[in-house]
C-alpha cells in the first residue's frame, strides 16, 4: 500500500474523488480538504501522474498529522526513506534531486546547515546527488494550515502551458474537471459553442471517443483551424436542431473585448442570447456546465432565462461552484435542464 498526497485548484473538491477513480480505480481511503487530497494506491504509486488534474502529486515518505505542523527543523531531523519505497523510487532512475520547503502553499527558505544535512541523508539512502538549481526530482517538506505536514517525493513535472497552449486556452486538466461537473458520458452529444482554440473540444474528443462533439466559434480564423468546427454565433445556433444535445461544456468570454475593459451590457446580451439558444438545443435532463469569472452578469442572465423559469425545482438550488483558474477567481455553473416551457 502506497500513500499519496496531491494539490489541485480549490473549488473542485466536489468532483475530484470521481475523477480520480476514473483514472485510478484502485485508489482508496480518499480524503479531501480545500485544494488537497490524500489517498492510497495498491499498485505502482507513480501511476498517480496519470491524474493530470492534480497539479502536484507526491509519494508520502513520512507524515505529521496531529495538531500543529512541526517546524521544518524538526521535520528534517533524521530523515529516513521507508525501505519498501526505495525500490519504487530507484525504478525511476533519478540521478539528482533538490529540496523544496512549502509552508501553506508558499515556498520558503531554511538554514543552509539544515539543507546540507538533509541532502547528505537522502544521498546516503538513494545514491542521488543534490542539485540545487534543478535536479531530476524533488523532495518536499510540506506543511498546511490545517496542521498536516509531510516529507514527500514529488512525482509530477508540469510542462509550462505557455509552450503548447494559446492565450486564454483552458488547460486539459481543467476540461477533465468540467466534464466531471457536467457528468458527461461516452456516447453523449456534447456542445461547446465557444470553441476558441479548441482546448475543450480536443480534450473531450480524447475522453469520449464515442461521443458526438459539436463545436462552433464566431471567429472564422479560429473555427477553420479546428476540425469539424462550425463558424457560428453562440446566440444563433441555427445549425443545431431543437433538443438534440445531451450536455454543454463551455468557457465563454469573461468580459474582455479586443483588449478593452469589460462592457457588462455587451456581456449580458451575449450570456442572455447564449442561454436562450442552449435551452432550445438541449434535451430535457441535459446537463449544462459553464465556466466564467463574470459571476454577477451571468447570474442575472440566468435568473431571467428559460432555464430558471422552466421549473420551480431550480429555485434556490445552488448551481455555482467558486473555483480558481490559473490563480483567477471564477465559477463553474452546472445545472440540469428540468423541462420545456
């Protein structure tokens, strides 16, 4: 049995367990707190890297979980990597490492003598050499405000999104979590009427190969680059028949128009027209999942939409889930279409 810990973007706590079990069916003893998860794996612990919606995954080597988290000086005393974990680490063929000290999600420095002592202990146990400028892997001393602390091996290495994503394009792992919010299924007809550079569409196509993914984008320069994408305004989806869509997952504009400050009137018109069309094209009981940071504008548009008017069951139902996206405050709105007016 291997113990793992990981951090993720706060706000997705509700869907992380199911998303984790989809990728790692043998995950057990799942414990969730704000932006943090602990769980066990029976098999190769490095399989945890396949759960890419976890920003950092760690193989826990020792933990402190009773009361106040100890000081780094205390944690760093007599570090010992469990004998059953050494073979798993050695299989990765790491040659160098560096140390990181994280307190409440903020990197901090420690006394050089403490760092040197820990480096010697890890080197003697693993045969790896310290490399403070990089290293093949990292050993972390991590403490949280809830009192939990651990000494752990970081298993993930995140590629810089700037290298392969366009500006404003959602990272694939966020799309995975949006799909979990929407309870999307293989075989569904899924719509993204704001396809943009195709981040959502491409990820959904990988996740649900048996689904029909409908993509549209108002900018012809973008829509022509994305296979199967239709050039269309999200407020006029005339190419999509009534009640033909099982699920909507989309990331509409948040309110910046060609670099200008947000124009709430234009944004309100966009959201109002979008919701009107989404109500028309979705089947009864379809799920709709929308990510935006323009919360007040969206909620006003939703309250006046057919979705809100269609059933008293939606009155007072919490459809908003506050999240962080690349450090920005946003919200995932998810609900089910109850009935047709």
